[in-house]
C-alpha cells in the first residue's frame, strides 16, 4: 500500500510539474506574440507623439515611453511635459497610429509660483485663448485634409477642458462626420473623432 501511495504521489508531482512547464511555455509564447506584433520601436512612438504635439525631444521634460496593451493590441504610452502642460499619447505599436491623446495643465509646475507674473488671487485661473475660432477651424480642416468649401454643417464653439480654453469643431463631408477639440492656447488637437 505504501508503494502504491509513493507511485501515486510521484505521478501527481509529475503532472503538477508538467502543468507548470506548460503554463510557462504558454506565457512565453504570449509575450513573444506581443513583441512580434510591434512593428514600430519605442523611439518611433516617441517621435510620432512629439511630432504631433509640435515639439523636438530637447523642448520637453519628463519624457517617458512605456509598453502596454489596449484591448489586446500592443501600444506605447508616451508622456512628456512642456510649458506647464502635460501630454499623454497612446500609440498603436503595430501601425504607429495615435489612438488617444490628452493635453492638460501640469498642476504641480503651474502652482509652484508666479515666476514674475501678476496674479489677482492665489488660485490658478483660466488661461486666455490665444487662437481665434478661425485659426482653430483651419487647424481641424487641415488635419482632415479638407477645405471649408468642401464640408457641410460646420460648427465652431468655444469651451474649456480642465480650465484650458478649447474650440469644439464639427463638420461633415458626405456621410463622414468629423469632431475636433483644439487647444485654444497652443493650437494642438486635443481630441478627434471621425465616424
């Protein structure tokens, strides 16, 4: 009976070991698949984000590039700061497309002092818009590769996003609808949706 228990325990250990090795192999294959699916490098993802924001690497600080996945699609998360703004980009690691981007005021650096500017109160106030609605409209149309005469239902509205003035631009070309959010301070496209 003892001999039978020993054989049973050895078989049980062998099965456990086989299961562990199998899981490790599957995990390795999964990691290799994600890596193999990446057609662009982290350096290329960084360049795509910087170019879209209109900066060179020497014009930004706190630059980070990390790998991640979004709905099982490999992506790069690119973050950097410039002129008291934080930029966050999600770049598809397969084709280099920008799947998400965000631009917010860096509260830590903007609240660290006035840097010689006058302020009526101790709180951080809304920044004034530097771009006109016409400028914002031109930025959105240019990004879409269209002209004002080639679109319909064109609408431009002033709004704000986290106390940053923005313009919401909407227009149609045929059955395609375009929705843009343009930062009214620096002219970057904060968000776009084409459907």
